[in-house]
């Protein structure tokens, strides 16, 4: 394992914790192409929710989750879905994203060089923990390999 892996393993949960991102309504609008007027309407309908402010500021603030929700809803609206259907599809899509994010947070163990290429260590492949599953991006083609654990990894 490369030296950087220990540091990455320590900060990976922080890097994947997107809750620390905060956006003003105008920033969400610019990033998604959804007008501030539409965002306020979606708020009234209960599709999105601003963050609760604990300071004296009154400006609406949104978290990363809301940014993603707005972006997804915009895609579905652009595809011709009506707002209620787009919101329903967005909710389902967000649930899938959360499953994926939780999987990555649990599975990621570091980056190693395997067969001369950077490989994502995805943890033990077998119950005994004697084999490791690696994912390799081979010029845009993802492949997986299983390798026996090295003695220094046991």
C-alpha cells in the first residue's frame, strides 16, 4: 500500500461527507439553471427545504443534498416529466445515490499499484480476509481482480 493510503483512509469519510457544503439560493440557481422563483415554489410545495439557520442571517441556504435534488429534478423536467413526477423520481434516485455513497464509504480501503496500474482496494473478497478485491480503470474500461493478501497486509 502506498504511504498516502493511511491519510486517505482517515479523511475519506470527511471527503464523502458532502453535508458541509452550503449554497445560497442564487448559487443553486446558477449551478442548476433553475430560477430562484422556481426554487421558492418548489420549497412551498415541499419538494426542497432550506437549511435551518442558527445565525442572524435570513438568506436561504441549501445543503449539497438539496443541490443534487434540484439538479436531478431539473433533468427530469427537461425530459418532459411534470413537477410531481419529477419529484417522485428524484426521491427514488436520491435513495439509490445514498446506497452507492454508503457502499463506497464502507468499501474504500486505499489506492495501490497492482500489475503496474493504480487500483482501488475495495476490501476483503472472502470471509477469511485472505483475498482483496481491486477495481482498475483501464482507459475507461473498469475491471475487477482478486489478489491474495500480502503478508504485510495480514
